[in-house]
C-alpha cells in the first residue's frame, strides 16, 4: 500500500467547507492508498492573529509534502491582495507552479447558459502560465495619494518561462484527439510579450508536427467562448488572460462551482497544488450553500498527478453521475453533495 504526504490548506470563507467534502471523497476512493495529511492554518484568521500570510518555515514544510489541496483565500476583513499575493501567489511562485491547468468541460446533463450547445461542444483545456506575466509584482507607485500618482504594474515574460509552458501545452494538445493548440494573447498591443509567445509557439511547434496551432486575440477569445466554444481544444495563454478566460469558461460549463484547477510543477521539483477556480465566496460562507464539486474535481486532478489515474477516473465518474441527476434532486447542502459523491465512489 502506498502512502502520500498531503498538505491541506482550507483557507478562508467557503474554503474549509468545500475542502472537507473533497477530503471525504478522497477518503472514499483511497482503497489501500493512504494520505498522511497535515492541515495548515493559513489565511485571514492567522493574518489577524500574527500578521503572517505564508511564513518561510511553513513554506519549507510545504516543500517536503508530495501534493497540496487548497480551498480558497481572501477575506473582506483583510486588505485586498494581502492573502492573495502573500499566500496563494507566493505558493505558486515559490513552488514553481508554472502550469495552471484549467479544464473547461461541460458534463452531460449540466445546464449551460449558451443556446444550441451540445455537451461535446465544450471540452477544452486552458494551460495558463502561472509564474510570470502581470502577476510578478514588478512595478510600484509614485506620489501615492496625490493627483499625480503613477501606478505601474509590469508584465514579466521570459524566454525560459514562456517556452516551458508552451511546451507543456503542446504535450497536452498532442495527447488529445483533436490535437489543436490556440495561443490566446494580445499581440496587436502587447507587442513585446505577444511576439515572444508567437515565436516560441512557432519554434516549439516544429517538434510537434501532429499538432495544429492558431492564434486568437484575447478579446475575440472571450467572444468565441460564448458564441462558438467548440472552436477551442487546448489554449495556452499568459497568467492574467488565463485567469479571466477561465472564469468565462466556468460560467459556460455549468458555473464556478464546478471549475477545477491544478497549479502544476511538471518538473516535480516541488509539490503541485490543486484547488477550485473559485474564491472564498464571502457572500455564501458558513451557510452550507457552496458547491463542493469544483474541489472534488480538483481532487481528481490531484489523483491523476500522483499517478492514481484509476482513482481519478472513479471520482470523475461519480461526479458525472451526480451531475446528471442534479436537476431532479433540487437544492442540496455542501455536505449532502459531498456525501452523495463519496457514496458513489465507494460503490
Ligand atoms: P468568488 O469565486 O469567491 O465568488 C464569486 C461568486 O461566485 C460569488 O457570488 C460566490 O458566492 C459564487 N461562488 C463561488 N464559489 C462558489 C461555490 N463553490 N458554490 C457556489 N457559489 C460559488 O470570487 P470573488 O467574489 O471575486 O472573490 C472573493 C474572494 O476570494 C476575494 O478575496 C478574492 O481575492 C478571493 N479569491 C480567491 C481565489 C483563490 O483562492 N484561488 C480565487 C478567486 C478569488
Ligand atoms: C484564481 C484567483 C487568483 C488569480 C487570485 C485570488 C490571486 O482569481 O485562482 O483564479 O488571479 O490567480
Ligand atoms: Mn480567478
């Protein structure tokens, strides 16, 4: 039997609620797989108590884990960006999560707000860059609070960083039936960064003659997400564009409560971190209203990452079966949904 060191960061708002259900399902699917869990008290409460977001000592402990499950961070009582940058982005950057993997897939029986769209029409994977772009924190503010304040926020893009995420996206595209990869950027305005992505796409693409590539500006991409989602198979894009289009992706594929993600370190020099795409949802926190499905699907991605593909497929199937019957079941609480999926997984 195999034992895996799993770090759990429940975080804020609905984070702990959905993580509890994710762990329930993980427990149900485990079999002779065991998870040695360590839960980390990070987020708003810790910050209020100690001023810490992600201390070096905790980061060092996380490095020793094999994989991480995160709920969500961010709270209205904490200045915006404190936890998002200090905890979530710090973890992604320090653990070199250069691939932010975000599948956008419509499950059978799930409602999409798009008219005339069949289940198979929405099935894409967004490979979002995770360690560069406008997220690095490069920039600053001059003459703050004056009428002449200047705020700059640079987009940092390196040949090394772009090549590794583009290469990963080609691998994903090559593994899928359609073998199509779309670069989404804004190369008509962000000419330096866009051109770097374009050249890298062309160069790396020579190693993947079986993959067709094309390019779509990000503004047009948001339009195609809602007008013709079947246009996309695999997308590679920068950190900020990827953030934005995957919320649209979530909306067209049944809602933010279903959207899963992985912050992946493909070189395995540090643990990867799996989390729902959504945030801490302060508006519904503590009411048992949060949909834990995104977290459960993130658990499936986690299982895939650690080489437990069979377990991952069982979790996905259980979710798919649950989703197919949802419309008929009426409103259920967070834990009722978790229980139902866990029960299906146990057989
Ligand atoms: P959000 O995703 O938390 O909420 C947006 C809307 O979606 C809200 O109406 C919320 O109730 C709903 N929603 C989200 N998850 C849901 C679920 N599982 N089930 C049902 N409904 C759900 O985004 P926001 O409101 O922009 O941000 C709230 C806080 O979360 C902010 O502090 C933000 O910085 C943070 N945030 C964190 C992450 C993360 O930890 N990865 C991601 C996004 C936002
Ligand atoms: C996400 C979130 C984060 C991001 C924030 C909270 C830093 O929106 O995971 O999508 O922008 O990456
Ligand atoms: Mn986001």
